[in-house]
C-alpha cells in the first residue's frame, strides 16, 4: 500500500533532504582540509547545485556545511573535487567533478539539439566553430597540470592571436559548447571566478554511467537531495522529457532506490510522489519541529529551483516578489520552518549589513535570524551583519 503524507510532512521531508534542517549545528572539526572535503560531500549529495550567480552558489554550500568558509569552497575547486559547468538544461551548476561527465551524456541530447539554430542566428559557421574549438583546446593544454587555467578574456585573446575573426556575442556560446560537450570545465579559482581548464586534464576518477544506469542514478540522486518529488519536477530539473523522467523514476523504483508516495487529498498525477526510502524511514524527517528555524538562503537556491512545484515552500501569490518580472533572476530568500517569508540583499554601502524585505502581512523575527546572519558573516570572514527591515513594496499587478 502506498504511503500518504500531508503537505506539512512534505515540507519537512524536503527540508531534511535539502540539508537545511539543523543547519545551525557546528561540526566537531572544521579544519581547512576537512572543509574542502565537506564542501565536496555536499556537492556530491546535491548532485548539482545552481551556479549562475557565483556569489550565491558559494553560500549555497556554506549554509549546508556549517563552519566552512569561502576559502573551503575555493579549496574544493582547486583540488579538483568540484567543478562549475553545464550538466543539464543549458544552466550552469556546481557539480562534483566525478559526476559532470555521465550527467552530460544522459541529458545533453536535449540542449545540443538546438545549438545549430543558435549558431545560425549568431552567424557562426560549423567550420569556424571547429577552428575555435581546436584553438581553445590547444590554448588550454597543459595548464591544468600546473593548477592554472584561462579566464574568458584570455581564451578570447587566443582566438584573436590565431587570426580568427569572431564576434563578441559568440564568446558565451563557444564556452558553453566547450563545457556542454565535456571538453572543458571551470576548475581552479584565481581572482573573481574559476578558470577554464581541459576536462580530460582536470577530472580524475570520473564515474562511468551510461544508459539506464545513468537515468536511474539521475532520478535517485535527485530525490535523495530534494525529498518527495513529482515526475514533472525531475523533467524540469534535468531538462529531460516527461517520458524520459518517468522512465528514470521507474528504473530507480525497480531497483528499490525510490518508493512511491501520495500527497494527502490531492488526486491524480499532482498527488503522485517518489522519495528515497531512507529519508522516509528516518523518524526525524517526519517529526514536527520543536522550534522555528530561520534561514537566510542564497539566490537561486535549490530550496525553490529544485522543483517546478514549489507550493510547499512558497505561496504562489508571492512568486513575483521572488522572481521580479519573471526574468529568471531568483532573489535570496528569508525562510522560516521551510516557508519563504521574504527576500534579503546586501546593503548598498560598505558595512550596511543585510536588508530584509518581508512579504505583506509576514512577520520576520530579526532576533531569530541572528544565528543565520552570524554564520553568513563567518562564512564570508566578516563580522555578523546588522539586519534591518525594508519597507514592503507593492508588486504591480
């Protein structure tokens, strides 16, 4: 008989799977070396973490690995434990280095199919693309062994030095193409962001998954770090078709890595969920929280971006406050017991602290947020930031 859970249990299971329950607990040890490994462990467990915004992506690891800092994230990159690339749906993520290859082989057919049309729009011929790829790989060769790489400007300079006439709007597509095809990744951190390196020189001990094994791993790994999910959640997250997502879930279920659930009082496909059985069997996952847990989550966090159905975490009427103008730019969120109550941002002046914008009629407890703010400050090697409330601004209808 399929187990049934309430909406409240769904939220608690998701928060525990996301690594956001008990986020304030400090580890017993937090040396620099251990910190890099802990960051890598989070990346491995999350399977892929949103990486569009470099600053926010680092805090997504910090909030899930208390006691670590930015230096630990950078150390994990420098050690080749994690990379930044495009594993799926044409969106840049941070991924455990050993996982990027098999994930791309399982999902890239969806995004690569549209690349020729994009190049036609850009005015880039296949012959020029091949030349750009060859020059890029030649320029990157040997750098990884020295812990070095190229930034975007240096890579583009190599094209110019090779006598290639290229347009500025080609650069993003070419770097995406290199990474999406598993030829390059963003690896060692030097300066503002990670540098490009050859994937075959930088990544060691890659996992070798293909076909049904890769699909099952996608479905199981996704649910391990997201809690109960729907077929359309997996389809959205991976960029696969619903049919492919359904097959992936079926394969993971047949192997016992996922079990079905029903959401109470929700009929049809909308009420059908799948979950990691270990999470379901953990009594702490379904127990009601004794105290309210307040968190400052980064922009683009998997707390929202990990699903297409986010009603458990966010009242749909407030989506425009999280995603102004529906422009794809998700704001950083204030969360209490798993529910989003507002947004936050850094003050515009140095030392201005963090400014919080509650939703209408929502109450944000500044005192309850102080522990999360202190962890944010420590992660960024700063003093605990001052918290302040902004006036609620109406969202145009």
